[in-house]
């Protein structure tokens, strides 16, 4: 009798296929939201009030749609969660710069998988009359103690860099274990004070943008997208 040895089975051998297992997660694991086009946690469009669509009569051009923001913010939360977990951190202290960063911070927080403490600082910019550069003013420096903590400073937009440079100096006095910055938008062309944020959502050109927390005269923060204002709406005297 002749025995024929085959190197490969002539028929596919099902039990040799790799076993596909569902990934397992534990309490502090990194769990990004599923990447869908519609935010699953809350529909932003409100059919009853008509608010929350991806257009507005005062907006000239939409730069970042609701879906684009949702995707990017959750990517950032995923990256932040992974980076801090790799550092051995079990907790982050997020400090958001009110008012502009509130909408961004609210979405970012819900995508972070580590334990998170949250506080705000209030900052505003004014023109001091002698200089063309805005001078930031800090109105409320927050209450949480920061010594030895992993602190993440969150702002809407990095423009001249003056506000974040001032805040970073203020926070460093408390000797946090680490201090990093996360901004949704970076307008690099406008930088006056050198500043680099570790986490940046999008680079933007030198245009004035509103929406998703960013305002013009305290308006438009509630738009779920980011866009530029029509020129006729940039003159406050034209308003009702
Ligand atoms: P800084 O110039 O100190 O980097 O930024 C100060 C603040 O100016 C930002 O946190 C933001 O609130 C505001 N800002 C800068 N650029 C824009 C913009 O294009 N639109 C709006 N709405 N605010 C901006
Ligand atoms: Mg701001």
C-alpha cells in the first residue's frame, strides 16, 4: 500500500482557521464611541424647535460640520485616553477655558475612558488701546487642587497664544504631575506668543469662526457646526 503524504490539505480545514474572539474590555479600558455619522448619545437636531441643523442664515460657509466635529472630538478623546493610560495615569483633571471651550469640553469629556475631574477657568481678551494685540484677563482660576495631578487644559481655539500661555504659567505654579493642552482649533498663522498644544483637532486659516461654543458678541455658541459669519453680520450695529 502506498501512503501519499500531502503538505497541504486538499480541502480547507475549518478547525485550523483562527478563532475570532470579541474584544474584551475592563473598567478602565479605552472604549471609543462607535464611529457612526449620527451622535448616538443625543440627536443634536431638534425637530420640535428646528434648531441644530447644519446651516444658519447668518453663516457664510460651514468649515466643520456636526458630523466632522463629532468624529474628530471622539478621535481626540480616544487618543487622550490611550496616552494617559500609557503614562500610568488612572485619572485626568480637565480644566476648560470658559465660555468658549464649554461645548467642546462637554463632548470631549464623554469620550474619555479614564476617571476625570472637571473644572473651569474664565478668561477673556481685551484690547488695551495701546497695542494691536489682545491682552487676556483671568476672572476665575478654578477650585480644584492640582498638585501631583495629570492636568489637561482645554480651550476652543489657539490664536495668538496669549491666553493659554498665561493660564499655563498660572497652573504650573501648582506643580501638576503633567500639564498638557488640548484645543479644538489651531490658528497657527496668528501666533504672537509661542505655544504648542499637544492635542489639536483641526488647523484653521486666519478667519473668524463661530459655532460649537465659539461666539460673536456672545451669539452663535449653540450652533452644532463651525463656520464663518456673513460680512453683514460682523457689524454689531446692524443687529436688532
Ligand atoms: P488667544 O488669542 O489668546 O490665543 O485666544 C483668545 C481667545 O480668543 C480664544 O480662546 C477664543 O475665545 C477667542 N478667539 C480667537 N480666535 C477666534 C475666532 O476665530 N472666533 C471666535 N469666536 N473666537 C476666537
Ligand atoms: Mg476662549
